[in-house]
């Protein structure tokens, strides 16, 4: 919108077009998740339940080694792997439901979220992968022209999909530019089923099977992406079983994480249903971080929400809409250390984390606690 005076002094009032596009992008993500939630929400009933009675149900705990150079950072495993809640068996919409008046704290606050225009955040620039050894978070990220990083890369036509590398081993260096590696030729059809694995000193592999992605791509350390076509057995196993290193169970809309006195209950939505197969999850305690990803199990190809917290304090550092292809990578042998689970009220639910998971914001928050 522009207005000008009739005299020699012009008055210009307007909005920057780029900021408008960014605002529309963020609002569209919120609207999409809200519609999904509303479409999957039955009318509340009068029944109530006590969340303390939630049984141990769908649990995925992994302590397997992937073999060879593979390094999935699962040394902290606490049990044997059992399948998570079946995806195929979940109905699209429920015919009956029990809505619980859960006696727990739920997402009344939510973690701090970055504004649309936060200054002085670390930047990502097109280049090679970092050198090994590397300790940090790696995220599969889709380039778009209206997102927060629409001006990050030299040539946005290089690729649609990228790997972002956020190094955490040197907190003083969190404000430097971080590598963003293009994945030319990678096409993704089903965001909810893609996977990312570490092959140790060899590099990372990202992609999925037929119907999920156009194959897989390997990114060696210090190099650029190399399409390999057929995904490795390690990648396929990650996509199929989503191994975790922290015990959890799911009942209705409540994800229960941990055991004993450390156990916490996280409500994905309120009012919370205590029946139905609505969510699948993966919970990893890797090094200094706890990474919990939750996806709607009845919408297999929809990306979910990821929470990343400081494992030593339980402070939620960042959360947001995200694909399952995000993980902390570190050399084998790095100890996980003690684990403090986040406060459920601060963690919030899926609608408290509707915007895309923001790695620069995570870097800023991590630097404050380290």
C-alpha cells in the first residue's frame, strides 16, 4: 500500500514485500497444523481419566550398533527394541473417543519462539560439509523463497533440499556461518517417512525408499553430496523402526517419557484423549541434547514436531514443525551424561510449536545455556 501527498514532499507508507511473504509463510504453517488438529478432534465426552494410570504401551528403545562405520549414537540405550505404535492400523478419524480431563500440566506456556525478524542469529551458507569429527545437529531443510532464510544461499536454483549443519562442540563458534550443503536431484514425496543416519567418519546419508523419496544421498565429511540411489539397510531400518534411546509410551494424545521419578507426561493436544492411535514418537538422548520428535500416526506423510532441550537442565531450547530427518551427530564413544526431562507445561503441545524448527534460534539458545 502506498500513499503520496499532492505537494512536493512525498509520503510513502508501505510494507516490505519480503516481510509480507515471510508472514504469510509462517501463518500458513500455523493454519495447516490447526486444520489437521481440528479435523482429527472428536467432540469431547464427559468421561475423565487419571493420567497416572497410563500403562506402558508403545515403547521404542534402542541400543543396537549399526555396524561398520555406522554411528547412530545409541550407546545410551536402555532396553531392547520393540515396535512403536502401528501406523497402518490407525484410523483417519475416530468413531469413538474418550476425552480425558488430565490432571497434569500441559502446554499453557510453550517454549520461547523466535520472531519473524530476529537479528544477530548465526547464518548458514552454501558450501561443503564440515570436517570430521563433528558434534552438532544436522537438519534436512527445504529451500523456499518466502521463508526465514530466503536470502541465505548464493543460488537458490541449485537444489530444493539441503542439509544444515549446526556445530555445537565449540560454543564460542556458534555465531559463525554454518555449512548448508545442497542435495541436487533429491525429490521427496512423503515427508513423514524420510530418514537421516550417520555413517561415522564416512559421512551422512539422507533420503528414503521408493514412494518416500527418489533414493538416498550420501554427504561425506568435508565434501559435497553424492547421490547413491538405493538407500542403505541402516537408513531403511531408521525409517522403519525410529529407534530411541529413552523409554517412552503413548496413550491417546499423551506421550509419557522416562521412567520412575523422572517420568513426564506430554499432552500433544488438549483436551487430551486417552484412547486411539494418534501419534508416533522417537526420543533420543544424544550427548548434551534430548531430541523428541512426534508425528501424527494416521497422516503418514505429514511432517511432525520436534522438541530439542538441554539434557542437563531440561530447558527447552527450540521446537517446531520438522521432518524426522533431524538428529544430533557425534563421534562414537561420546557419553550421553545425565538426563533431565523438560517441564511439560513449558514444552507445550503441537500447536505451541507450529512454526518450522529454526536451527539459528537453537544455536542462540544453546549458547546461552553453555
